[in-house]
C-alpha cells in the first residue's frame, strides 16, 4: 500500500470493522441500538442481527488489508451500507478512499 488514500482507507475500514464486531457482541449480550439504525437490523431481529453483524465485521476486518483492490473496495462498500451505524459509515469511508486510490494511481 504505497498510496496514502489506500492506507487511510485501510485504517478506517479496520476501525469500522472492529466497531461492527463490538456492537454485534454487545447485541448478543443485551439490546443494541445498532440494530435500530441498520437496514439489516430492520428485517432481522435480536440474536440473528448480532450474528450477521459479527460476520460482516470479520469480513470487513479481513478485507481492510485489500482496500486498494477494486473488488474488495466494492465488497467493503456494500458491507458498510448493509451493516449501518458508525462502524458501517467508517467502512464506507474506507472503501471510498480505497476506490479513490485505485482511480488516482499515478
């Protein structure tokens, strides 16, 4: 990752993925506000949303290393939109920075 945009996209996607995992774990323990603000949380309820959020968070943490690759940037963008919340916003911003780094390569 020799590009600054890709590096900052990696940092944002990593932090966002960690937050998604934390909110998913909190949702398993008790009620979480993340499910209220998420499109996935609207259709899924309780523990199912929490399990889906943890899976999405793990995929975001793993994919954050490859945010400078077009396919992973698009996958992270979609996962950020689906997960919602502050973690999802950070993943979306990281994916957008990854896309910028792809299209601005010099």
